[in-house]
């Protein structure tokens, strides 16, 4: 959730750190800070955004430093709780992402030993432990200190004296970026793309020492070599390129994203899941994810059951971790854009330990999930910076279409028809984007309300859940996604003229019942916005507003419908004037349970 950056090299560190912190801000943005290493360590940190921190800085020429953007877990957002944290002597500085679960006990013990704590954070115990064990070698002290720590961490530390950074990771992402006469450490590659695209992903238990000329990595006391990888993203992809918000840019990228995900897979569907498609040994599929990725899993469940005729369970990763479960002959699939969501990683580990074969559908090459799962399916959506997931959701859906097609037990002509429709999807989404003015108007209309319902049936029920999540996440309008048939079982009590309902339709076997549900809702004087296929003349007569959706086969309707709901949420939030890319209290990747 927090963003980490470290720089050591031949250029002034301060502007580079600030630049990288800006790019990391989507990971956490309630406070930030940096430490620069000269003869001593200078720390600048405060509550608020990187731009505010930068305003308070004067020019500094030091060539080594570390920085942090915070998403508070222990201790409220404040200047004191912001990272970097220092030891008592002010000779060691540290930034951290993760959670130290045994910090209270360690803090008590260190306090008794005379260490003075200034913040409420769990992080501060790490720097005091390093101080306690320091005997002249920072990396050794870090290794001993981390031996006492329970929980997850990615850390970057520096110390007065010889210029170097010491890095370490356990269950939180961290990589080293390789430059020319300079090196970086960062919690994700998007932060350093302006400087280098050559990176080394650290493994759990790795402790690295970085100077401007070399890096060494050890694990369990033994030196190890880690592969240098090229980041498959461009700088341009990680920037706004003229759009007002990353979210809008990412929504607009979707036609190309769909093409990218399809490319290479569609012409050769078999390689997508070779053994699995042929494997009669799998009795059920278990889909695990959180938030938007969970909604993609719900669509995936529908597709796999319909096309592959296999039993599928979709579970919230955060819940799966806490119940006893029977898994025999199960293929477990984790769905996670970032590949770093703590609950999903835990769920994948648990499924693996229960003997499941595992796959992860992810956007991030080298992410933690790819190291846990047996196989990875990369959705190729490019960097997603806005906290609200948009293009990664659509790419996850496309991944499920491909997977279901690879495994489909349907006749050849049905398969070919579906593949042909899939190829048309980028154009359908583009058509929708080209006509977005009407959706923008409806978004502004929706911004006037404090509550809304989203209803759908069948394969569009997850779309309703996702539409509600998107709206509340960025516009702070309370929204509830609900199965259309469930509304009458309780939520109906809340319907009134001030609570609009967004009804998501598709021309499938749910259509007629959805129309009946809409009629029932209208009897309460409730405004209804319907998503309907172009040319649908029936729904038009029943509802207050229609968002016309370019026609596609009902099975693919979740893609176009979801893009329309993303735009609806975006324009509602924009009208309300909220910080769309960084909604309050949220962070892009939730690396704590
Ligand atoms: O990186 P992941 O896909 O594992 O993230 C899961 C959720 O945290 C994420 O989808 C979240 O719900 C989004 N902010 C929704 O827009």
C-alpha cells in the first residue's frame, strides 16, 4: 500500500526521489517523506501530498536518498508518523511497506532497553532493532533485526558513512532498478520507468546491498543471483498524456487493451491452458480475488460453467483464508491486477498447500502472486495508476473468455461465432467511448443523489456489483449492487424518488424478468437508468433514461456494460469535484490483510 523509493548515483537525489514519489503516490497518499544522505541524514516529511512536501524543500545536492508515500495502518496520518523513521542516534533511516505484527511486544522490549520512540508506527521498531544489532555492518544488522520481525515488509535503509542502500523483502513487493552509474530501489517498476527499465525483482528473504556501481543480494546468509528483467511497460503508458485523470485515460485505453490481451492468445487458444483443457482430472475450479478482481471472478464463474461445463466456486480471498474447506481435484485461480493483494496471496498459498494446481491471472510481471502460483496468465493491460480498476477489469474478463473458450465443450460453430464476436469487442467499446457525451450527462445527473442501486441478472449481476463499487469508490455516493430478483426481499424498502436505480440489461433469458423488475421499481416513483442494447424499443418506454450499448452477444455484454458504468461513475465523481485517481482512504494495492 505504501510506496518506497531509493536512489544512489551521480545525480542530485532530491528531484529524482520527488519525481518517483509522485509516480508512487497512487499506492498511498496520506503522508510522505524523504531522507537525504550527506555527512549526516536530513529528513523531510509531513502529512499530505508529495507536491506539498516539495514546496517545503530547498535545493540539496546529496546523491543518495530514500523516500516514502504512506497509507496509514498504525497511527494516524501525520508528520511524525510519516516515513522515513530514524534510530535514536539519527544515524540510520528507514522506509517500510508492510505490517509488523509483533511490534507491540518489540516496542515494549526496546523501550525497556532505553530506545525512545517518537511515532505510533509499527515501522519504527525495525529501525530501533537495526540500531540495537548494529556492529559496523548495516546489512548484517538488518538481517539480525529482521530475524525478530513477524509480518510482512519491504524496506530500504541507509546510514551515515559509506554511501549504500540496504534493501530487504518479505511478502511485500520490492525491486532494484539498474541504471548507468546509478541504481534504484522501488516498490514498483512504474515509479522508475523514466530512469531505467532494467530491474531485478527481490524474492522473500532477500537482503540486498546497493551502491552506485553494483548490487549484491543474499538470502539466508548466502549470496544469490537474481535475473535482470526488462519492464514490459513504456514511460508513456505510465503517464496521463493529456487526459484530465488517469482513470479517464485508462478507460480510453480499453479497446487497445482488449486487443493486447486477445493478441497472441486468440489465434492459438490452446496454449492458454494446455494441460488443463485436456485434463480430465479437475473436478472443480476455485476462483479467488478481492474487490474488482472478485467481480471478474464472478463473471468467470458464469463463463466457465456455461462454456466449459465445469463446477466453479468464486470466493472472496479474504474469506477463503478463514474457513475450512474441502478441495479435491481443484484448480485454484487467483485474480489480481497488482499480484500483490495480501488476501489473494494468502488464499493462493492456502490453495496450494491443500494440493491444488494454481494459476494467477495478473497484470504485473514478476509480482508476488506469479511466484506463488504454478502458472501465470498475463492480462497485458499496461500500468494502471488510477486507484479505481478499469482496464484491468476488462482485461481480466477477456482472460476469462479465453480460458473458457480454451476449455469449452461446445460445438465448433458456436466457438467460432464467439471468437468472431470477441474480435469485434474493441470496436464495440470504441463506439461506446465515441458516444460518451450522453453518459457524461447522466453521470452529472447521478451526482445529485446520495444513494443508488445497481441491479442485474445472470452474467450481468457481477457487472451491477462492479458498477456500484466504482460509483461509491470515486464519487462517495452510497451505492449498492443487487441481484434484480433480490431487491424485493428487503432493499425495496429503501426505494423512493431520491434513490435512482441503474438496471443492466442484456438480450438473454433474463431480459423479460428484468423488465418486470423495472416495472415494479417504477411503481415506487424511483428514477431508473437502464443500460440497453441499441435498438431495444421496449425498455425505452419503461425507464427515465437509457444508456445505449453497442449490440454484442449477451455473453460478451459485461464488457461493454462495464465500460459504460465506469464512465457513469467517472462523470459523477468529476461533477462532485473529488480527487478521482486517489479517492480518500484508499490505496491501489492492498498489501495488508
Ligand atoms: O490488485 P488486485 O486486483 O488484487 O486488487 C483488488 C482490489 O483491491 C481492487 O480491485 C479494488 O477493489 C479496486 N480499487 C477497485 O476499483
